[in-house]
């Protein structure tokens, strides 16, 4: 189990507190008191001898519809997925690849992705 509460830092919002609100089998959910941030962690065996670990971070916000100006809730999701064989890669190798992936996703790269570049 992860140490709780989870405490991710979101630029412009600071450090959040996400206590565990649900835990079953190989998954857990963590949520802010206002319900606007949710972290979900899960692990599952897939296609034989592979394991998929997912960290999903969700933000809920009130947004205005540009056509009607009506306010409604919308969700923004960010996923980190590690899919690996049961054996063959060390934890250090996985940490190195995940670290390189995260370091590459700078603000400039994310802006290009959101602009549709590939």
C-alpha cells in the first residue's frame, strides 16, 4: 500500500492531500476533501505473464460551455501506465525508464502535444 495521504503537487495549486477512500483487490482510490482531485492506482495481470500498473490522476473543474455559457463539471485525466513482463526487468530499470519519460514531458513538450503535434 502507498503511504497516505498522497501528496501530489500541482503547479498553481500547491500540494494536495488525497486520503485513501477505497481499496479492493489490487487497486486503491484517493480523493481530495472537495472531490476535485482523484488518484487511482491499479495493477492487473494481462495476456499471460505481463503486469499492467496504472496511476491515473483526475481533476474535476467547473467550466463554461462556450456556446451557452452554462456551467458544468468536466474531467481532465492523466495516466501513467507501466506494462511489463513478470520477469526480465529490474525495479531500477523500470524506475530509470519512467524517470526518463517523466523528465521528457516538459511544459514545452506538453504544449506541443496539446497542439496536436506528433
